[in-house]
């Protein structure tokens, strides 16, 4: 028989909740606990295996390492009706939001103290059943503003504690007893309508939090729409600029998608290699000096030409009168390092920070990539970007965030099976500032301070001087979806297509 307790918040306690055979079965299978807490971005130090069943179709959507699918569904049929009855008693207005059930076995290290929390809003009914050992510490319950426990639900094997979360009210915590690890069964009646569940909670705090989240979601959606608008604008800008470029300046050439892919195909065939190499500006770019040679296909850009490495394709990112301060110095560098560059291509003509170079003194090359860039601020946009990048009907190259991403797609589209990334460190300074580079005896060139160091490219402070504060993360890592995450996503995506992204920069650090 269960008891309904009111202090410090409404909860239900019931002893011997599970049938003895179910309790013993789960307890005897603790050795089968396989951690899958990564699904919930768990960083607490608590290890658990969680399974999920959808409602009303009763399908196992995440399997358990403790119970078979049949056992899991039997468990659901045996106990979920009882839990739903408890939810009706504690919070009847939430009952119709139920769409998922979770079964979880958790192990809390004997020395872990889990902090005070309400529980996440997806949980309509939160349940813990104490499993093993025979003696441990139960669950601490708190009043809204208290930092000291106001009640302890004592540990007893097969004791069931249930409550329906309320923002700022259902505060609780738990910890190990310093002697033995703490094993529990965590059951949850869940909803995908998390914000609405907050809204219908008693009191104003849930409604206030729900309103904040809703406004935040609206703002994010507007940003997402604006990002698509920027992409459309960039495509229009790029198309019109390339049209004018062809009409007004006969000395320039527009490099479309087909052209650059064919160039890479020819390089791959002529050099008899299935690997393409990209060189960024991080310190690990120095690894490329002794690894890469003339028989390798290499893409670089901006200032990787300071290294004694021949680049088959070399990207630059500046053109137009507004860059008059740095263009002469960059041109001087490119001229001195021309023996290390083959195809010098301007890759960002669509950017609002670049204008049509009708005067050659405001241009660094005669070749311009037909492209359009999209800012990526959501997983949905990342999927859209991948789709656009691989769309064979496009005559342009789709870009975002970094030359590294452009190089990855070019490698795949060019028929390569693998791309090796050098100098893609996501922070930690530039290779030309390292002592290893400065003391290198090979044919290198030092980076001039003026006027390049600290040059403003939009809101980004390019290549800050080594004496100034160098951020631990590269500017591309400060985005909502950082470049490192985009690369990780592409690794998984392309693995199924037989293409490997090998970030040498992150190895042997």
C-alpha cells in the first residue's frame, strides 16, 4: 500500500513496489549495466543504462542492457498503469502529455554527491526504486529555499519514491555512503511537450520559465530564418558579382563547381593518390613539413604558404578597395612564395566584406570561386548545408564557417577517399608564432606584423600579435555550431560513404 506525503512537497512512498521475482532479476543483472548516458549528455559522474518505450504504440525505441525487449515490454505492462494512477493523484493535468516511458538502472559512485535539482521538465512523474546494497543513503528532499535537507526518504531495497516535478519546488538530491556504490532503478513517465508541462505546473515559476524558453525559441527561430536569408543574399551577391566579373574584366575567370571538381579529379589521377591534404594555420601545421611532398595533393590558404610546402590549390579571402591596407603586403608575400602555389583562387567573393575588384590593385588573383556561404546555427541548418554542398545541380560551391569545411567537401566531390587535416587545432596560436617554426632551417618565410596582425575582417580580429591576448579558441569555435562540431558530424556522415576525415592536428598532442 502506498502513502501520499505532503512535506516538503507532494510525493508517494511505497515499499515492495516490484514483484520479488522482478526485483531479484534486475539486481542479479547489475553486471550487465552498460553505460549509455551519452544519449542525455550526462556529465554528473553517475553511470546508467536507460531504455525507452514509446506510447501509445508501445515500441522499444532504446534498448536496455539489463532487460530484453520482451522483458521490458512485460515490465511496462505490469507497472506503468500503476505509475499513471500515481500521476493522476499527484498531478492529474499532466496525464494526457504522456508519450514515453523510460527504464533505467543507475550506479552512483560511493563518493559522489549529486547536487540539488528539480528534475528536467520532460519528466511528468519521477520515480526511484532503491536496489542495492542492503544499506545506503536514500533521497534528500528540500523546501524551496533550503540548502539543508528537510526530509530524508530512507533507503530500503525495493522502496519506491515518486513525485511530479514543479519548478523550484521538487528539490531533491542524493549521494553515496562512502562505503558502497549506490544502485537504483529510475523510472520516468515522460513527455516531448516539455515547455507545456512547465506551463501547467502549479505556481508561477514554471510559467515564468516556460515563457522565457518560448521567447528564446522564437528568437532562435528568427535567427535561423535570418541565416537562410543571408545564404540567399550571398548566393545572389555571388551570382551577380561573377556575372559582372565576366562582363567587365576579361582578365579574370569564374571558377564554378564543375571546374574546380574537374581540377581536383585531374590532380588525383595524375598524382595517383586517393588522399587530399589540407593545411590550416594552427601550430600542428608544422607536422606537414616532413610528411608532405610534391606527389601529394594539397589545399591551403591565407598564410600556409609561409611553409616550404607546394600547394596545388591555394585559397585567399580578400578583395576589394576596403582591404587596401593589407592587399599590397599580402600580394608581396604571395609573390615571394609563388613557387609554393599553383592555382591561387579567391574563395569569398560573395561575402559582404569583399567587393568586386574592378581595379587589379585591389585583387590578389585572377581566379574567383563561384560560391555561396551559409551561417550554421542549428542542426537543421547543418543538414541543409550538407544537402546543398552535395547537390550536383548547383553550379556553385556551398561554404560555411571555415576553409577546412570547404576543403572537406572538395575532397569528397573530387573523388578522394580521405582528407588529412593539418593545422586545424581550433585554438592555441598560429604556427608562424612558434619557436619551432622560427628556428626551422628549411625555406620558410616569417609572418610580417604590419599591417596584417590584428587586421579587422568584419567583427573578427585576424591573426592577433603573439604579445597580445590570444584566445584559447579560434574565432570559428565561438560560433553556435563550432567548426569542430561540424567536422565531427561530417566524420560520421562521410564514414557511411567510404570517405575518411583524418584530423592529424588532434593526434599526439
